[in-house]
C-alpha cells in the first residue's frame, strides 16, 4: 500500500501536515507515533512469546503424562 504512494506523495503529505499542525507540533506527533509503534511491537512480541511458552508447556505436560502412564503400567506388570 505504501509502495504506491512514492516520494512525491510522501512530500505532499508532509507539506499538508506541516500546514495543518505547524512546525512546533510535528516533532511531538512524530514522537507519539513512534512510542505507539514501539508499544505495539512489544505487545505483539509478548503475545507470540506467551503463545510459544504455552505450546512448550503443553508438549512437556503431555510428555510427563506419558511418562507417568508408562511408570504405572510398568508397576502393574511387576505386581502381576
């Protein structure tokens, strides 16, 4: 989507923003946008990390369940 704008389009958007907000407000708007983007990236990384940890715990849990079942089966075989 942004690849179709091109350099002239970006310059036009910057000029319009400069006229609307003025030179003193543009740095503040840029900082706010940067902070928002950083927070979004951090939240997305946390979500993917939590998802991966959940998958790892599920795999470990199922392995532990299989091990416990094998031990019980082995114990039953020894008793009989």
